[in-house]
């Protein structure tokens, strides 16, 4: 009787897997996708170019061999270099806050794409990142403000790194310097105090979601928002933890676009 029940359950589970056909019609592929932020100052500017593909295709089509420039309304121009397939970057970009700039792209098949001119936006420094211990874990918060009340629309990303230890530890390390032989018996097998790095490890993780915040409806341009939540059982809290946070300022139009993108991902 038990065998019959097991077989029946097996067939029931196997029958639940069906091919999903999206009701969204396929659109022509090959649209250019532009991802990136133009950073003024010491932060690297990186623009990623790719092409859309149909839903049935499980691949990413990177756009290589393009000419990517940042152009000022005074006819100045800054060329980005393709340092990897589809990735174009420039370091230490120095833009004049009194001017407006746009992104200009010429693909390898001579298609041209030009954005609107935009004013260089001030990005105030992050005030602090604080944490609060809660019953289910640790909540990290981002705190920033613009005393001129000009920024209003913010985005953040982060890269977190934490230390952890392997489950087993050792106080000795066995080192074999060569193949065993009659001549070097007792010479090529040595035991030393173990290096602590054998069981001390680090891991890093970059943010993957859109983290947005706005003070547009407030009288002052002040932000205090939750950034990262770490659960009690997380390995991140086992030894030491650090996080590096980047802050970006946006205009209203760009921020509203990111909001729509965030809703599409949910």
C-alpha cells in the first residue's frame, strides 16, 4: 500500500510542471538598451550597451564597437573607452556645473542616439549610515540632506563585505614539499602552526534592487530611509561586517522613470 501511495505522489508532482507561454506578444528584437549614470568628479562613469532579444531567447546581446561620448552644450566632448564587451567607461570626469551635457552614441552600424541636454546636478555627501538592533535582525539606515533643498530625488547602491569562519578549525598545517622517496623520508613532510587565513574567509555582495528615496513632498531636503536588513541567522553578523554605499542625485523625470522600472521588477 505504501508503495502505491509513493508512486501516485510521484506522478502527481511530475504532472505539475508545464511549459509557460507568455501572453505578452514578442516585439521586434534589436532595440538598443542604455544603462548607466554620468558621474562628475572622481567616481567612474560606466555606460553599458546591449540589445533586446525575444522572450524565448536565453541570452544577452552586448553592443560592441560603439562610439560613446558625453557632449557639452559648449561643443566640448569626452570619449568613453570600451574596457569590456558592451561596457564603456571614463575616469575622473570633470564637468562644468554651469553647462548642460548629453550622451551621444554611434553604434558600429552607424546608428546614432542622442539624449536631451541635462544640467549637472549637485550630489550632497552622505551624512551617515546607522543601524538599529531589532527582534528579527539588524536594520541599516541611510541619512543624507541637501541644505540648499535642490536635490530632492535620490538613488543608492551598495557593496557589502563580511568576515566569516569555517565550521572546523585547526592549529596545525601539514605541508608536503615533494613526492615521497627513500632519500627524503622525514624531510618533505613538515608540520607548522596553521595560518589563521585557512579558516578566516570574506565574502562580498553587491545590491541588485533599485533603492530610491525622495523628499519632494517635505519642507526640507532630508532623507532617513531603511537601506539593508540583515536577519539574525545571517552569516553577515557572525564576525565583522562593512558596507560601501554610493549615492546618486536625479532630476524629477529620471527619478520617475526609475520608479516605473522598480514597479516592473516587483
